[in-house]
């Protein structure tokens, strides 16, 4: 149970940081739907 929670929080933080770096590196002219898709 604890291991599953740890891996879940890890993957969540990973996807969060990934989407953050993506939105920072990508030009603001992109549609927000693309960013939300990358966040998932």
C-alpha cells in the first residue's frame, strides 16, 4: 500500500514537472488544450 502511494506521488510529480517544463519551453501561441493533454 505504501509503495503504491509512493510510486503514484512520484509519477504525479514527474508528470507535473514535465508539463511545467513543456509549457515553459513551448511558445505561448500554442492552444491550452495541447498543454492540458501533455499534463495528463
